């Protein structure tokens, strides 16, 4: 069995929590509250802001939407919808069980991108934060902050679980054989053909987050060994 310190890093959206369903629920709510055209306007603002910031900012997009429709009385209902959303109902099956198992292997940390209001709220309301004792890091671009991650959670080996091959590839380039990259094939990014063709495969690919319950730490650490 591995005897060196291993730190496990978990993404949130479409890794532990079904963020695609959250987005679909918000889309339906907007359709009902503000109508089709203004719902489209919100998502156009959202995509522009995501391109500008590099992460999804639902509340920030709502603020910009307000600039275009300052007298829309439905804004408060949309804000309430986001603030009170039952994120615990959108946890992917066995995700909390996986975090519980992970904590028996080593320090377990949430490593996420996102804004400073909605993303922490999502982590709190889903129960994820409590399970990992609020070992939570949220950056604008987490792949650019790995020196900070390493300073806060030093380890001989890292295991990173993320639904984006782009992120996994960046972490592999930084930590090389010191990291095992785990790719749960969940959510729309996991099936993006351009992304799949652009980035090398992860060290470990699983169909769903719950599949990690079938692994042990030694197997995951060994998966990062250089080939040949």
C-alpha cells in the first residue's frame, strides 16, 4: 500500500453534482418567469460573461441582465430561485460516499472554478463542504493556481477527479507522474468530441463518480506511473 502522503482533489460541477440539470431547471424557470426572448437574452449574457471571466457566473449574468431590463419585476423571483435552489437533490449518485471513502485515503479537497458567492453557496447547500470539512479551494482558473494548491495541501502524490479533460491535461503537465488524473464521463464536457480529440486521455476513466468505490488507493496511485 502507498505510504506517502496523497491528497485527493475533486471538482464539483458535473463531477459530484449534476450541474447540467441545475442549468436546465434554471432555463425552465426563466422561460416561465420572463418569457422565451428574455430567457434567450439571459443565456446570451451568461455565455458572453463566461467567455470574459473563464467560469460560469449565474448571478453575475443576472446583474448584467438587470442593466438591460431594469424594471423587470421577475428579477427577484429568479434571484430567489438561484439562492434557494435545492442543490442536495442534484448530487450525483454515490458522490458523498466517494468523498467519505476518499477521506480514508488522505486529505480530500474540493478544487473548483467559480464566482465567490454562488459557487460556495452551491458547495454548502449540497452538503459537499461539510463532508470535506470545508477543505475548499475556488479559483478563477484553477489550472493556473497549482502552486497555491501545493502550498496549502503539500503531497507526494495527487489524485484529481474532474469532468474536463482540458483541466486534467493541464494538471498532468504540471505534476507529471505525481498526479493520477481521473475522468468521470458525466456532463456535456465529457462528451465534447472536439475536447476528446484535443486532449490526451486521463490515467483513469470511469463512467460515473460512484465507480470510484470499486478502486483502492494503491491502484489509483499506480495508474500514474509513466508508461514503458
